[in-house]
């Protein structure tokens, strides 16, 4: 069980590193959660709320829900609770790649 708990956030953090700064986690890596991963979409060195809103709306159309960031942080929040399986995390990271490709 713990091994799976470690694989899910690792997949998100590793794939996030490949997006060349499009998705940004503002929290120092050593303090990052294995369960909740807050992200911002950054274009031209500033957070882009329009893209974040578009991301959330397109994710909903792909049956990925509850990705809106916490009210104090805004942006996107990926929650990897026990009910989220590895395949769903993989689908999300693929969606993230497609979204970036279509919007840069």
C-alpha cells in the first residue's frame, strides 16, 4: 500500500518536471505532500488564471473532477487519496501533457 502511495505522487512530480515550467508547484520539494499537489499554470513568468480555468473545465469534460485549487492558493490541486488508482493518475498526467501541447 505505501509503495503505491509513493508511486502516485512520484509520477505527478516527475511528469511535472518535464513540462518546462508550464505547471509550477510553489512548495519546496522537501515539503511536498504525497496526497495533495498544488500547481499553478505559468506563462510568461506569471500565473495564468485563464489557462487554469480552462484546464479545470477541460478536465471535467474528461471526467476528472475536483481539481480546482484550494481557496487560499487558487490554481489546480491534484488530490491523490486512496480512492484514486494509479491508472487514473496516469490518465491525469497524459491529460496534462496534452493540455500543455494544445495551449503553448
